[in-house]
């Protein structure tokens, strides 16, 4: 294993390798298709229900769908390599742990961004039906990239914990479900006591992502996602070091 410094050339090579793997993985395509079908179905059903020229409901639901899909995409990134022994081969080469981690991380983020591209048809199509404010739309997609990064870092960490992909997936869901699904659903159904609302807003992805999706770029919200990414990637490194 190489030194602890990041070699951008090696990160780029590993990034291309992992991204190529995603495009040749039928499982990845299946879940991305499911993701796009669900997102599209909820978007159009809500759009015709509320009859408003905006993507507010789309971006409200997007964190839930991403929190279900990204862990599936990341669950085998390390777990599968541990189980088949390919990680041991990589670890004996001159690449560093950071090269491996960042190569996989950026591949996941890039793949999910590519998966989001078809959803651009939503703002483009409804813009012909009325005057669409593109500020919140741009903010929503920027927030989506930060959210994908946070979920990818958590997925990498849980995949580095075990050889079993299903176990990695379950742990990832256990980490992301409270802040991405449970708290938002409780807020929408008014199940959170008012004296705890500030805490829920502080830790909830829905609150941080929602601000960005409104076109409000607050450095505190960006730092929230960047902190999760940093903690997730560093925790992944610690787990990989423990295997040496």
C-alpha cells in the first residue's frame, strides 16, 4: 500500500474503473430505473394534484428516494472485494487508502449525478406551462449533489465494515433512515413535539436540504453535508487501516 498522500492520477484511474463497473452492472441499472420510475410517478401525480409550476414536492421527496438508492449502489464497493479477495490484491499495489476511497467515492457521486440528469425534463417541461422560478430548481440540484456525497460517504463506510453486502446495506439504512425518512415523515404528520423541533431541524437532512432547494444557499447547510462527507470518508479510512 502506498503512502497516505493522495495521487490525483491514481484517483482518476480508480474513478474510471469504478464508474465503468457501474455502467456494466445490471443491478445498478435496475435500481436506477426503479428510482427514476418512482420519482417520475410521484412528481407527475403531485404536479397534477397541486397544479403548481414548481418542483417543491419533487425536492421534498428526493432525499427519501436517494437515501434508499445510494446505499444499494455502495453496499458492495468494499464488501464484495473483501469477500472475493480482490481488495487484498489492490492493497498490495502502490495506491494509497485515500486513492482507493476517493476513487470509489467520486465514482458513486458521478454515477448518481448521471442518474439525475433525466429528471431535468421535469423543470424543462413544466416551464412551458407557466413561469417557473429556476432559482429553487438550481438550488435543489446543488443540494442533491451534496446529499449524494453525504450518502455515498456513509455507504462507503458501512461497506468497509463487513464482507456481507446485505449487512452493509442494513447498517447504511439504519444510519440514514432516521435523518432522511423517519424525521421528515414525523414532521409532515405533526408527530414531533414543538420543544424538540429545533433538534430535529438541526439533525434532519430534510431541513438542511430543504433550505438549499428553496434557493437559500446557507454556509451552515453546506457545512452540514461536508461534515458528514468528511466523517464518512475518514471513518472508512480507519476501517480499512484496521484490516491491515
